[in-house]
């Protein structure tokens, strides 16, 4: 009897795996199509692409929400714990979570959202080009409405915005995020003001000038390779908005964009996306098509990109490593620039309009602004038509600057055009986790700065592979953080890091003492 | 009563259309994935790509072979003819044809073939690179075996090779092709020999040299644009084997390849693929997702590429048009080259190893060789292991040359790696149709050479759009040919064209007279 039950449970698990793989490959095709749409597709292909994505989304939804999955899950959940190992139990648990969420949404709404997302991209690209919020507004209204309906289907008893956040950041809600962001505001607004008032301004003149694209590309490829990006399982291209996407962990595609008058933006976008890519390329290979190997949350994903972009590439040891390569690549600009000067130059804090170009001190304010707007759209306290004004008022309140156009304001981000509400908070939650991870690495490897200064990124990549990438969805965020850093999610190290670093760069202690 | 029946038949037709559209979008996704695989995909993505394609092929097959389609077809076929217009009747008829073929093949075999096709591509690329037929042979054996099984499922009473040919060239069988190809052999082998023996050889020295890639690319884009390729609905890229693929008629992607020592090959590959692309871009737009708008056969598709490559771009008027652009682009090589010299230079006949580089006189011999080998593989009279020898013996018999390596012999073509047996005959059947179409155009527009010499390709493109592209699958090949040219398929104009053209270029009449 026991033997028979075992065989049958194993058979059920195998059926579940086969189905999950089918869904995985459909979803990875959508990943390729999305990448293609942003990088490659001719403009006239948009209508068919929308149909392709909607067809695939519908099929993937059908396959994943079929009643037999519910039956299989019920059978598997009733098995004794010893029946399955940790990895298998995680696949069952994560499938249940996802299944319960998906099964509640009508197929028509799923397809409508997929098609809207594809069309919305084009509407947004054009509206942004034309600086014409009015042409984007009706679409945005409809998208918010659909995402409210969608949230209501999933859980009518929770605030719609929390349901949206949960997709990206399981374990986080407005109730948990609000005090974190309020504390951040309270700490950062004065810090940003103090930096603004400081008499000391790092020299950034060498970061302005003409940086030919061919040299920028070569430099980017060099650094991406040093970080350990696997070109056998990935590509680097150009798109309007840098991103990391593509198929699955065997085909990870990152993009960046280039400006001839600024090489730092493009280089650091590439480093950022490479951080994401290393997470994907570092997944459990034998479970590549199953949920256990997936990135834990959007915030944890962001912790990996920011780990490299901010914690590694914005420290002095990194400037030591690459200052001579910068000088070789751009000899005119980098004449007489030493590592410390380069370090200070790439760590200036300066309120600006565009989130993806923002420095690490002002960045969280961009996020908080969007978080507050999304909350407002979902609880009905804000209207789409008022967003340009609301956006600009908040920019003025938090950063002391007012966008001259909506292109540099409410139209700048791709997210809403695809219906990705609740995504923005993850950027800053991820920044906080990145800092927690880096502090743990520093404790484990006290000579980490020497490794960075000598370009030995392999130890870092492998530490992340071991501690984060290969863990997939085995543990929840707080458990993972506790295992790696000794404590659950904690915003304090991030705040302390920013205060210490920028107090030093801008000589804030001296200035206070001097006053 | 009548009214009710009408409504219900219309409803059935609409259900069929909705399903066909779903299948179309799945298939167009596979088109994008195939293109991506040959142009873009990192090498490590191959395993997941094979799974993606096999998942999609399985789903597309399921959707298209569902029993309700058979029921819908039966209902629609019993309707009075007046119930549906020509376009609708064609959609019903073509769906039936395809359905009957697909429904007989077990799903597992469909998936196996899709997966083999994807893996086979990589095996072939490597075998060709390494000049190692032995590493490709086991795969090829298995592929032939599967395609025999596949043919047997479709029609156990017809020769397996005929069933394969039928996929590409409806209306053609070995019985119809054999005499055409025997006649061709009988006419061309002596013509090729006479050309070889001729004392006159056109000067081709100006086609050798160094032709920088950037200039070649710009030249290619110029000519492609002149021909009327719509870049809003297409792209031009680079791949190992030039092809025309992509999504549907709104996203048509062609590729070419470049050699620095030969710009003609790359330019004419681009012209060839543009001919295919114009057919696709010229489809009935409002039926883009339905069978009626599809290309009629592979041979008719090839007639469109060869129409441009051979009938237009290899005539003297084309050389008149572009000789000065060639000279601007490659001033060194084209010093002292006039239009007539250019015309003769790009119309030399010279036996060579590689099919895609062959001239229009020797090309059919490459096709006949492959046709005879495919026949042999399918009727069991030839074994895969003997192919290198058989291939080389035939090359010697037909063209008087023996490939030094399998890379220049049996390993050169992509087709078999994807299981496309029965495809090769269409190249030459298409060449014959192209000649029939051109003769008809010449009769309708006696000043056509002046249009070409002045670069007015628009009239040609629109003539093809009107007479061929927009007709889709409305008529069978012989009917279409009869409508446009006044007679059904006929190889004679092609043979007469080659004989007249090359007799003139190689002064064969003078030589015979002189002897």
C-alpha cells in the first residue's frame, strides 16, 4: 500500500513538473518576444505582436489554471513531508501560491491585459516622444481600472494596491512599506539639503565631454565580461529603456543605451543590468524550468543589480581598478584624474528629473513619489488627469526641482504602460537589501576591497551565486536575509551607509563643526 | 429557416476564423523564434529554444487538429456555394487540405520533428564547420526515417517522397517532375559544356578585389529600398545562410551574408530575399492571419525571388541603372567598367560547388542532384553513409567538378537539418515560373527595360502585387499561371531564355558557325 501511494504521488509530481515546464517555455517565449519588441521589431509589427502575446498569454493561463493542477496540488499537499525534498516542496508551494492567484482571474481579463500591455508600450513611446501626456492618459486610466478589477478577482478583501505589490514583493504591504519610506524621507530630505548647502562640490568636469559610442561599447563589454557575464548564455544590446530580459537562464539578454555626452550613465546601466543577469544565469540549472529556481522577488532581483552598481561599482576600490582603463579609453577627459577624484566624481548627489539617471541618495525620493502616486490611483484619491501636476509638485517638495516637461516627469517610465503597478517600491527595498548583503560580504571577506581593486570579481560573483542566486525561491526574503546577513529585512544599514558615505564625500562633518 | 441556417453557418465560419487566427499567431511566433535562432540567439540558448519550439508546435498542432475543426469544416462544406465568397471558400478549402494532412500525424511525432529540427540545426552548423559528415549522418538517418513515418501517416498509398514534395509544391509529383528535369539535363549539360569550350570569356576581373563590408551594406540597403522593401514592416540582418522569415506579413525579416572578396554574392542574395519579402509584404492585409493570403507554393515563392534576382537584376538594363552606383561605391574595381561589361561579368556561367553561389545555368544541376538523392533516400536505393560519394560522383557527371571537401559538398545546405525534404525541386520549378511571369510582363509592358534602366521598379512591384502577391492561395499554380501568362506551367520559356542569353554572351552561334 505504502509503495503504491509513493509511486502514485511521484507520478502526480512528475505530471505537475511536465505541465510547469510547458508553461515555463511558453512564458520564456513571451520573454523573447518582449525583448524583440523593444530591441529589434520593425514598427509595423506591433499589431501582430500584440496578438501573438495575447494568444500566448491566454494559452499559458489556460495551461496553468487547468483544474487538474488544483487536483494535483491537493494530492501533493496531503503527502507526508518526508515524501518530497526541499526543492520539490518549494515547487509545490510556489505553484499553489501562483495557482490560487491565477485561477481567480478570468481568461478574458488576462488576455486583455496582455494585449493592452503590448499596445500600451507603443502609445507610451509615442506620448513620451511627443511630450503629450493627454494621449497616454486614457490608456493609463483604463489600465489602472483593469488592474483594480484584476486585484479584486484575486482578493476582494485586500487593498488593490497591496495585491499588486504582492506580485513583485511577497511579504511587503503598504502597512510595512509606509513606515520604511516615511523614515527614509525624514532622513534623506535633510541629507540631500545638507549636500546641496555644502561648500564642497566634487569635480565632475572630466565626466562631461564627448565619449564616442564605439569606445563606450568596448568599455562596457570589458567591464561586463570582468563581472562574469556569460556571453554563451546571453547578449548585450541597445533599447530605449535598459532592461534585463530574454528567454530563460540559458538566454539572458540585457540592454543599455548610449549618450555621446555621458559615458557613466550607459556604463552603470550596463553594470546594473549585468547584476540582474548574473542572478538569472546563476539559477539552479537542473530546475531551470521550475519555480524553485526563479528569482525570489523583484526587490531581491534589484538587490543584485544594485549590489553591483552601487555597492561595488561606486566604491573607491572600483575606481582604483578602472581609472587607468577609463584614461586609456578617454585620454582627453581623464588626463590628471586619479582614483579618488574619479570616485568622488561618480558619487555626486544632485537632484535631477529622471529616475534611471538619479544618484543613490536622491533615487529613493523618485521611488517614494511614484509609490505615493500609485497608492493614490488605486485608492481613488488621485485622478490620472491630475498626475502631471501632482508629479511636479512632489518633485518640488522632495527634491526642490520642477520638471519643465512631462517627458522629464510623469511620462519618463515604461512601467505603467505595461501595467506594472507596485513595482517601484522594490527598487528601494532592493537597495536596502543590497546594502545588507554587502555588509555581510565585508564581514566574511575583510579583504574584499583588495579583491575589487585587483579586479577579482570572481569571488564576489561566486559568493552571490552560492548565497543568493542558487537559493531561488527556497526561502522567503526575511529568512534568506537572516541566513546570509544574520538579520531579516532592515533599512538601517542602507541609511547609515548613505549618511556615512556622503558625509565624507561632501565634508558635512567639517562643515557642521565649522559652523 | 433559411435565415437561421445562414446565421448559424456564418457563426461556424467565424469560429473557424478565430481558431485559424490563434494558430496563425502561434506559427508566426515560431517564425520569430527561428529567425532569432539563426541571427541573434546566444549559443547556450539552444536547448531551451528546442523546448520552446516543440511546445509551440505541439500547441499549434493541438489547436489545429481539434475535432471541432473537422465538424466545422463538414458543416461549411455542405453549404450552398453562394453562402461564401471566393476568399472565404478558399479559407475553407485550404483549411480542409491542411487539416486532413495534420490530423493524421500523431502529436508526439509532430513534436519530435520540431525538436529534431531545432537540434539538427546546431548539429549541422558544427558538422559543416568541422567538415565532419560522420557527425551529421546519424541525425540525418533518423530524420529521413521520421519523415518517412510522417509521410506514411498522411498517405500510406503514395510514395513518401511525393508526400514530402506536396507540402512545398502542391500539384507536382515525381511523375510530373521527372520528365521536366530529364529534359533540363538533356538541354543544359551540352549548353554548359559548350560554354566551357567557348573561346570567349567575359571579363570578371573587376568583380574580384576587396569590397569593404560597410560599403556593401550601404549598397545593399540602397537596392533593397529601390525595389520597394517596406522597412516599416521588415528588417535586414546577417546569418550563415540567407533567408526570408520572421513573423507574418507585417514583420518580414530577410538576411544576407557578406564576403569581403565578393560583393555580388551578398548583393544578389539580398535581392533574392527581397523578392521573397515583397511577396510576403504584398499579401491581402485584411486576411493576413488566414490561409487565403498565404503564398501559393514554395515554387511560386521562389518564382518571386528569382524574378528579381535573375529576370530583373541580371539583365542589361539593371546593369545600366546601377553601374554608376557600383563605380561610386567601389571606384577602384569599377574603373573603366561600362554597363555592358558589368552585365556580362555578372552573367558568367562557371560550374562551382556551392548551390547558393551558382549561376542560373548551372543552378538547376545542383537541384537535380539533390532531387535524385532525396528520391534515393526515400525509396531506399541510397544510404546516408554513401551520400558524400554519391554527391561527388554526380557533381562530376553533371558539372565536371568534384568537391574537395564535404563542406563544399553534401554538408553545404541547411534544408535537411530541418527535415525539409522535397524542397529543392521548387527552386528550379520557381525559376521556370519566374521566366513565364517575366515574359508576360514584357508582353504587357513592352517598355519594361526602360523602366528598369531608369530605376522605376515601382511598376514591376505593383504588377507583381496585383497579379501574384495579392492572389494568395485563391487559385492553383496552373490556374494562376494561365491567368497571368496565358498558359499553365511550362518549362520551355526558361530553357529558351537560357539558351538565347548564354548563346549571345558566350558567342556560341559565332563559334559554331566558325567551326
